[in-house]
C-alpha cells in the first residue's frame, strides 16, 4: 500500500527574498558552519579513529563531547525559553518537533549507524573532512547523496 | 597559540558544539541539523520525485551552513593542521594493527582514506556503500547525529532518543562484526 509522503519536520514556510540582501543573510549561517567545522576537526570527532574507539568503549572522549554538547544545548534552550527570546519576526525560538513516527527512527537509525560505524564520519564531519582535502570524504558524500535519493525513491514502501 | 593546532578536550569541544543549537535559533530560528542538506541538494539538482518537491530555496540557509563547515574543515585541517597523529587508547591501536590498520597514519587511517585506497575498487565501494547507508538512514530516521543526538535530545524529543539508540546499535554492529570482515577484503 502506498503511503503519503512523510515529511520529517515542518519545512520553512517563509521564502527568502533573493538578491544582494538575501545573499548577505547567508553570511551568519556560513560563519556558524565554519565554527562548527573547526570544532569538528580540532575535537577529532571527525576522525575515523575516534569513532572506532568510541564503539569499542575504549575512550571517554566522544561520550564526553556528545554528553556535554547535549547538556549545553539543553541549558541554552531552557534559558532562551525562560528569557522569552523571540526571532526578528516575533516568533518564539523553538526546536521544531519531529514527525510522530516510531519505526522510522529505530530502523533508519540502525541503517545510519551501520554507515557511521564503517566510514567513521557522520554528515557534519563528512563536510569538514571534505574541506580538509580528503578525497575519501567526496566518495562518502557521493554515497550519502545517492542514499538520500534512493530513500526518496522507496519511501512509500518503508515502515515509518 | 599552540591551542589552535592541538586537539581540544571534550569539555571544551562538547559545549562549543552544543552552542551551535542556540546560535542557529538566534540567527534565524533554525533547527540545527546537517543531513537535511543532502535532501536539499537532491531537490536543487531538480529531482522529480515527490520527496524532493518542495521549496528548497526556503531551506537554503542549511546549504550555506554546510558550506561553512567545509570552510571550517579547511581552516582547521589545512591552514592549522595538527602535525601529530590522533592519540589512541593503546588497546584500540593494538586491535587496529591486528586487523592491518595503522594506528599512527594521521587524522584518518591510510588503509581506508589514502588516494591508493580510495582509487582501488574495493576501497571506493567501501566508502560509497558506507555513505549510502548514512544518507539513506539519515533520511529514513529524519536526521543524523546533529539533528537527533544533539538537538533532539537537548529538546527532550522522544523520536530523537529512538534514533540515537538506533545509531549506536548500528554502529556497534558495524564496528564489531562488519568492519573486521570488510578490512580483510581491503587488505
């Protein structure tokens, strides 16, 4: 039975205005990305070695990184809510809720994990490694785009 | 200025990564997540599948963000490259050597990521297949480690906990059962 198309999060409703102003609006995101990319390399979370070590439970490093990242993000979200910070168009800042499925997260999660455990890079590190000049990252990225496309092809036949 | 090229401890790196979540909310009320960019690229390339029929331009902040990650990777990995190899637990290093993987070849093992490995048919297929699982799984699970294991967990969203459990289950199976076999093929 064909299922309706699943959207993971509500996609953004407001379109960007193109033009010079629009281009400049991308700059903060570009800089935020550069910040993340530098941290991903310097913290070695983009290293295949660190991921392998993590899955063998032989180092605390990755668990410390993920744990303290979640804690920091969680405290920040609490603070933003407490201070009732709003966006420029007056909307409350919030983490958009995810699709209410169950199977998709467990099954899709396992498939993702298999790839993560093999090539030792999740999407953020793939981009960071690409910038560091590793040809292998380009092959992984190509595979990831292919996987994304094939998911779009067969989505209706998968349990969500 | 040595800290610029030396590895950062988890208690520095983790909070910095966590701050990406409020940073993107403050910039434009965006949910931190990286694998969505792969979907936007497919949409921007003009795929006619319904899954890729949406206004990707309205999500293009995400493409600027990942372009920034590439730039950051260049700054930290090339301009400010760490000359030393990753310092591994000796037990991990020993296990790797037994499987024929050098534990001191820099940031990534040369057996998997050197040009020679990438251009060999088995090496190429290994990386392509790994990438395929990442892309397919991330869309099925509606996100990857950034969107679920950082953002979603921090927002106490149950789906993200399920996804994170899946990520780790898959990773454990890959690292302990598939990788030893795959590395045998690569040798």
